[in-house]
């Protein structure tokens, strides 16, 4: 991909990785050498074991309320971004709803794919005002403003004001709120809508209620994709 956003995304991924390492350093009691060894072991694990491995080492991999107000990107990886882009190119959505946008890394992947298609909108949602300011700056830099509609504020209030249906929904807020949020989003889904939810492995315990809800409903066909942080891929059947 070559576009005005490429260098920006490279920089944001680098920043996010550095933040994650700094978080791990702050939580870890061993030496730098031991931390480097853990990072190597982590990299060699299959994705579904990674969250558990970190917890066993006393390292939290979950993005939680405690991150609120701290200017962390908590961004998706480049691999996840590539997946989101491909989803857009394949499904050709008119409307995307992104729940939890932070400084806009996932928003940029969605918006760039919409630009490739030449139409469509991603509604981005974020509570933190400083992050919203960063997101606005980033979509200007990447020249994707026409494809992004940022709604600043609490996502539950934002969703309550939405109508119509969405072709793709991406859930990436604090994992213990997934189920409550999904239930609020349900009326905005149509048969064929796709719902993607991140952090199935990295927030394994917190997402159990969400996964259970999907499993027991005939309206949804759902599977966990075994890559990156674990992605719940849900198709609305009826
Ligand atoms: C994991 S980050 C999102 C990362 C983003 N998708 C990306 O790739 O850059 C989660 C974000 O959800 C936001 N968030 C959490 N609870 C929220 C709420 N109730 N309303 C709006 N935003 C919320 C947080 O402020 C945080 O920036």
C-alpha cells in the first residue's frame, strides 16, 4: 500500500509497540535480559496462548478503564489492520461502525479501504477528547477525512443516537463492556452484517459472556479467528 497514510501508520504502530513494551517493563520485576527472553517466548507462541502466558508472568495484556485518560494508543497491530482492510475490500460496506477508536489506527485502515472503493463512511467513536484531537489530525494527514465521521463521547450514548443499519461493526472498547454494547448495537444489524470484536485471547475472561451470548443465539454465526489478539468474527444470519 502506498498512500499519504502509510508513513503515519508505520509511526503509529512503532509508537504503540514501544508503549506496550514500556507497560510490560513497568509491570515486570526481572531484569531487561529476562524481559527480552519472555518477549521472544511470547512471539513463538500460538496466538490463543499469548494472553494466558502474559497473565502467568504477572503481565496484564488487557486494555482497561485504568488506561482511560492515559494517552496510550492501545492500537491494533499491522496484521489486524491488513485484515480489516481486506474485510472492507471484500464486503464493500456503505456504513462501518467502529466502537473504540483511540487515536485512529483502525479508523485509518477502514478509511483507506473505503477510499480505495471510492465511497462509504466509517463512524468512529471515542470518549477521550485528547485522543479525538489526535484522530482528527491523523485523518487529515492521511487525507481520508471524507470517509470518517468521528463521534466524540461515550459510546453508549453515541450508539443510542444512531439509526439505519451497518454493514461492518468493529468492537474494540474495554472487553468487559462488549456484551452490553453488542446488545445495544443489535437493532442496527441486518442479515449479512459482519461484527468483528478484538481481544478474544488477550481479554479471555472478560469476553466470556459476549462469546456465550453469540453461541446461544440462532441469529448469529460466530467463530474465533486464531490470529493476533483473537478476533471474534460474527455474521448476522437473520
Ligand atoms: C483498545 S483502544 C482502541 C484502539 C483502536 N481501535 C485502534 O486500533 O487504534 C480502546 C478505546 O476505547 C475507548 N473507550 C473505552 N470505553 C469507552 C466508552 N464507553 N465510550 C467511548 N470510548 C471508549 C478508550 O478510550 C480507548 O481509546
